[in-house]
C-alpha cells in the first residue's frame, strides 16, 4: 500500500466510526476515491451537499 492509500483508508475508517457523519457521504467519497475523482473539489462538494441534504430528511 502507498502512503496516499493508507491515509485515505484511515480517513474512511474515522468517518465510518463517527455516528454523526452520514453513511451516504462516506459511501460516495469512497466511490470517488476508487474512480480516481476524489481530487476534484467540485465532486467532493457535491457529495457532501447531497449527504447533508439526505441527513436533514432523517
């Protein structure tokens, strides 16, 4: 594993362990990471916005 992969894996573990952080955002961020699009600020903001809107519905 590379350093970047280690960092993101730890990042995702911490997000998943945070009960207040919406699961949908973690899932979508992982999808961006796996597709190589996580460096796009626009994509990150879009995922966070969608996840926050979904969390408000609950």
